[in-house]
C-alpha cells in the first residue's frame, strides 16, 4: 500500500492594520484559487480583531 502525504505550508499573517496587507492577502488568495490546484495545502492565520 502506498500512502501519499500532502505537504502543508502554514504561517501567521501580520497585517499591522494596513490596507496594503489586505491587498497582498487578496492577491495571494487569487493566485491559490485560480488555475491548477496547489501541490500543498496552504494555511494563513490572520490575527483576531
């Protein structure tokens, strides 16, 4: 039996209250959700309000 392990990339997203950070997050989300499926699971952990 062969098992396939999917890599996961996770990180904290420090926004520091700037709208530029939100623009970067939206651009990254667009890259990850268009075209071919990523070869890894991507997890972003934004700060709580």
